C-alpha cells in the first residue's frame, strides 16, 4: 500500500489545500499526519492564509483515510472539532518485515529513539526540516513541513511505497529518495 506522510500544517488553509491536491494526485491508500494541524504555535509566524476552520473543513471529509498523531500544538479542543483521532502520541504500523513508529517528534525524536530494532523506521515531524539519517540500523525520517518549512527546505510531504521513500514538494517534484 502507498502511504502519503505529512506534518505541520499549522492552520494554513493555503498549504492544506495544496497538500490535498497532492493527495488526490498521488492517490495513496492512506494519509498519515504527524501532528500540529490547526494552531501555528507561539514560536512560529502565522502561516499563509491562517484559517484553522477552513483546515478542519478540508480534513474532516477524509476522516476514514487519515491516521494522525498528536503534535505539541494539538489539544483536546482540536479533537472536539476534528472527526478523526489526533491525540495519540504515536502509532505503529506493521510493514511486514519491519515496523514504522510514527510520532510528532517533541517526545521521541531522532536524538531520543524509542526501543526499535535495526531495519525499523522512525518517523517524526516537528523540526520542519525534511531528511533522513540512520542510527544503529534504524532509519530516522522526517517529511518536513507542509506550511512552515525551515532551514531553506520546501513546503512538502513524503510517500512510502514498496520500500521506497520519496520526499516531494507540494507540486509533486521529487526532492529526495531513499530505497530500503
């Protein structure tokens, strides 16, 4: 199954709209969101077209297609308006010969890994910087940020399909690739 993975929308209707256009174009089986959906957070500037109510209206119709973990800016109030679960600190996906541990990145991170085995995938957002590293055989992955990219990165997401990870900008242009 093809997965689309994104993080850190931060209430931007402008970039959420672009993400969902990419979602339709990519046609994955599921969308995995790594938190920070509605609020921009006190350390970030307001993202373009900041409109959490519009983001809610765009995401709720996809409630059966979204898996989500809680970001440091997500709260119980957000869960009251979103029609899919957002308050889990992490989720674990069985990929057959390995697991994928997905979290936002403010508790577990590439610097503070959960107990995983070599070959497993650790997925986090939070830093707003896309990338991948390997630590003790564990792949540490970050899709970057949909709305507030940092360190000269792009507004983007990643896909996972058949052991291949692709980082893309919101227009679908491939920026990086990793084959497992």
